[in-house]
C-alpha cells in the first residue's frame, strides 16, 4: 500500500500540525521549569500533575483563527428558530413621476444618497407654460373683480347717501311749509334705483368670490403638477394683497424642479438624461435603506405556538465575519396570509434599531421565545463543544490571563439546535473558544500528550510510525 507524503496535508493534517504546534508551545513554556522540577522531585518520587491550561499567545490565536463567544443567558428550552431574510417595507420605496409631459434634466446619479428637499431633476414642459397662461388669466379676472366690487359698493353707498340727504332737505322744507315737487320726484327715482343697485352689488360680489375660487383652483392644480406648496407659488394670504404686492413667484418658474420628498438612495433611473417623458411616466425612484423588516417563515403546523407581540431576536448566520452575538431584539407580528404552496406562514419583526450587517436580502435567523424570556439559562453555541473520546469538552478563556484557555469537561443540559445549556463551570460573560476549538482539543487530548510521530494516508487518517 502506497501512502501519501506529509508534504501534502489535508484539512485533518492541518489540524494535527496546528495541535502539534500548540503542544510544542505548551511544552516549551513548561520545559525549563520541568527540567528544574524533575530534579527537585527526583528524590521525592512525585510526578507533576498535568495542567488543564493551554497557552494561546496572540500570534497563535491569529494563526489558528481562534475566536471567542460570551456565555449568555437564553431561554433554550422555549426557542424556535426560523430561517428568513431582511426585506424592504412597502413604504421604503418612493417613486417620482411627472404629471406633465416634458424634457427631463437629471441632477442625480444611480445609487447616490439624497437628502430631503434635494433637487432630483428638472422638467421643461410646454404644458406648464400653458398653465401659467391660464393662471395669468385667472389672476387678472380676480383683480378685475376687485375693481368691479369697489365700483358697485361705491354706487350703492353714494345713492344711499343721496336719498338720505334729499329726505332731510324735504323734511326741512315741509317744516317751512314749502313743497318741492321736482325734489320729491328725484327722491322717488333714487329710492326706486336702490334695489337694482343692491342686486347688482350682490352679483358683483358673487363674481368676486367666483374669480377668487377659480384662481385658487388653478393655483392648487399648478401646485399639484409642480410639487410646490400653494403658499410658495403665491404667498399672498388675503383678498386684497394681489392689488398691493408685486408679481407672485409662480410667474418666474419657467421649468419645474422635482425634489426628494424623503431621504434615501437613488435606485432606478428610468428616463435617460435629456429624454422626453409623457404624462405620468416614472423618472426615478429612491429607497430608504433603513426601512427594513425581517421576514421569517414558520411551518403552518406551528401556528398556535406564535402570537402577536411575542419576544424574538434576529440572529446572524454562523461563520463569516459577523459576530455571532451581534443580535437585535424585538416583538413579532404574524402575517395575515399563509403560503399554501410552501405550507408556511410569515412571521415579521421590525426592531427599533438594526445591526450594521442588516441589508435587504441578507439571510439570518429569527429566534422566537414562545414562553417569553422567562427560564433563561446559561448557554454557549454547540459549535464550541467538541468530543474527545467519551467526553464533551469546551475551552474557557482564563479570567485572570487572556492568553490562556482552560479545558472544561462540559456539563450540558437542553439544546435548541444551536445553543446548549451549560449547567456548571461557567458564569454569564465568560469567554468560550468558538473558532479553532478542534486544534485545542487535539493539543489537550485525554492521553495528555500528542503522538510522537507518524504519517498521513490518502484518506486523511493519521498513523504512528514511519511510512513504509
């Protein structure tokens, strides 16, 4: 049988080499003191007991990829873990359409971050010029109504004063027993004119109100098309201000400016720069990257285990650069419609704050605590536990020396599939080795020492002795 040379290590070979390196460091650390202690205890015939501590200097931690996770309290026996992903809420997307046809002059680029009120594009529309013409006509009609109303009110007022004056004069002549037939006829004529003049005044007032209403409607229409508030198009706030002030701002707007209504990131640019857009066409849209929610899917058979307002936690997937304990808490809402094809029901969570790694489309897990957060126990990830013979062990960072870890025989309880209860030996906040645990196990195996030498076969197994 031909064996594989040690020069081509497989993954297990790398682990064995790393473990052997640890043993060398461990042995070197004790070498000098062991030589002295051997001489000291030679006469006593006593052997030095094996230590359960392993040195892990920074260089070794970096080479072996040793990482740590903290012991935390979790409701292990009442946790349901659901796969899911982050997604945008419906209100995250804001679309910008044109209400008038015209040429588009883009002011932003795709994926550019924009602030509220920032200009997005200009719209040069011929119909806007026509609308301005209609506004001019409505404005002039409103101004004429002011003049017509003033004339009608003055006519009625003058006639009423003339009638009152003539009545006083006829009364004075009557006291002097003098009669003025012509004056009496003129007074009667004025009195007969008053009802008609008052009716004309009411008609002019109605036209006055109608002219202002037409202008207000035209201004509201222009505000809707231009996406500009009415008080910015025309800041005059009383009926007679138009006669006293200058030109309203809408007269100087030759092209419309569409601004960002909410902060966000430009997503799609549907119309090219200097392109023509028809009425109602979509020009661009923006996305608010913070308007996220987490969408998990639960089996329909578990529907009675969930209820609105239950405590839950978003947890990142294992591995990679994301800290396993970079989680966020919140409460869930159950979707109102199940998926009949997948036989699942949506479980949604919108936390107050999101972790830095949260992006739309990023997958993670939703841990729902079916009995609340009561019954918390000390727990560590199952990935931190490794079997050594008949024992299950993990490695705890020394509280007094961060460059050492302690081999601990695990006293385990219940598991939720990812975290497992540790019944003794640790406290909340202790650091446990997560990455690089296998080489540490080899370096501290139950025999207390590594094999003296050997070789690897093609199947990755290690054998003692020389390769024959």
